[in-house]
């Protein structure tokens, strides 16, 4: 006997309802726990909802109050990547980070234990200078210069720190799109920013990840012009420093450049005046000069006076 299509469709639904009602052991409820959030009274924490406009405004509200800062951080540089299956870390590096809006940044790294200067780098947004004490090497060039040194730590760029430490709101040429990545493991909003590339095709610019438990930013991925992942930064332990909210743990990974840097903020002075002289890095006498970018050449070492 051939059942009408409507009745045939109803049979498995009826059987499922019958089994669920008569055999309680077949139905098991479980509480979904996310990011080890506490469960109260058997109830999982509720998730927050937001639109792409609200999330972009949240980024703006975090970014705008930061005019300058002076931070003391514990830094863990590393070389290698997850793609190559090996990462080597350098522990116990103390560093000082100075920032002044819009694009002035300076980072001074000290060696473990003895705390002598290991490196010093500064950028005004377009150009950078880097002095590596252990090699008596002074590097200068444009921020867009390729990072192709065999010694991956020589590829450190101040702009890489700046673009990761500060999460900028959408620029005029970026179009935000919202994705809800909520499943049993995580509850995350991903705010994608796309822009027009060559031939007016849309390309990924970056993405910002929000934890739906509190809408805090937990990740930012920045893509290069080819759509490859240029940087992948994780954020945690957001704190209030002098009425300004800032992450006290920042983990920067630069897979294309072959290095990463994890930073834990130990001290922070927010929105204090910083003079122009703090962003001046002079080339030490006798150091080897390397110029990269814009067809620069390498002049001979400076002659000591």
C-alpha cells in the first residue's frame, strides 16, 4: 500500500515523539559550558547579542580614549610558526612601550637577567629605525619594507606592534560584515572588514572576534593584499588603567614573518604627556647601518669620533 506523501513524512516525526515520551532514557539534557564560565543553578551563562553597528561602536569606544601610554611589559619573543611545527621562545625579556597618537611608537627591549638594552625601535607611522645591540646593527627603512632577514627577530617592526596592540574601528574604505560563530564549544561574534582591492574586487582586510559572554575582544586577524594572514593577535585580561580599558595580555603572531611576541602588561601609565624627544632614536657611533625599502643601500659603518 502506498502512503500519501504527507502521511509518509509524518510517520518518522510521530515515532520520534513517541519514543521521546515513552523512553525517558533516550533523552539526555546537558549544560553547555563555555570558556570555563561558572554554571549557577544548573544554568549556563546567557549569551549577549549585538549588531555589527554596535560591535563596531564598541571598538571605537575602546580606541578613542587612548591618546598615549607608557607601558612596562614582560615580553616573550618567539621564532617559528604552527605551520612549520616548531616554535622557539625567548623568556624573561622586559620591555618598555611608548605610544602617542596617531602613529608614534617606541619599544625598548632589555635582555634577561642583566637587563641591558637588547633592542630599541621607533616609528612615526611611515618610517622606522631599529638598533640591535648584540649585533651592533642599526636598521632603518619604511614600514612597508619586506621582512626577509634570515634572523627572524631582525624582522621586528614597530608598526606590527602598533597595529596589534591598538584595535582600530572601521576605516572609511572598510565594510563591516557580522558572522555568528556560536556552537557547543564557543560563542563568538566575528566582525569581518572587507574592502575593494584591485579591479574593484572585494578582499578581506581583517576580522575582530568578540566573546559573546561579555562582548570583550579576544582576537584580531589582519590579512595582507593577497588575502593571506599577516598577523593573528589574541587578547585577554582586559583591565581598567586610569579610566581606560586595555588588554593586559596580548599575544601577537606574524606567520608570514616567522615570529611572534607575547606581552603581559606589568605597569601602565595612560594618557600622560610624552615629549617628541622620546621618539628619537639616533644611530650609535660605529654601528653597521642597513637601509631597507625604497631601493636603499647599505652605507659603511659610521666612523667613531
